[in-house]
């Protein structure tokens, strides 16, 4: 299983190589994570700023934004669920 940076709504292959994540108890590979290059970060920030300027997030009701952020937090805390 391989994961990369999340840019503009989708996972992409990063331009700075790959990191292998291993289970410390038995050293088996769990996943591979593609590392973001500085160009990847610049692209992500530029696109995020453009999306913000479009006003979709800004104009969304506060409760809707709250619910989205809570969902992101839950996924970050429990990614397998």
C-alpha cells in the first residue's frame, strides 16, 4: 500500500522519494509513503489559496465547516475506520 501527498483533492505521487513504514514489533512493511518535494508543497499551497479565494469554504455555514473539521480529526485519529 502506498500513500502520497494530498493535493487539490487527490493523492499524488510526491517528488522527493519514498519512506517505508515498518511495524516495530516484527519489522514487516506496513506501507510506503511518498514524500512531498518543495515543488509539491508550493503547488499545494498555491492551489489551496486559490480554492480559499473562490469562497466555497468561507461561504459555507459554520456548522458545516465544524462538521468537516471534526470528520478530518476523526480520520486522523482513527485512519482505519
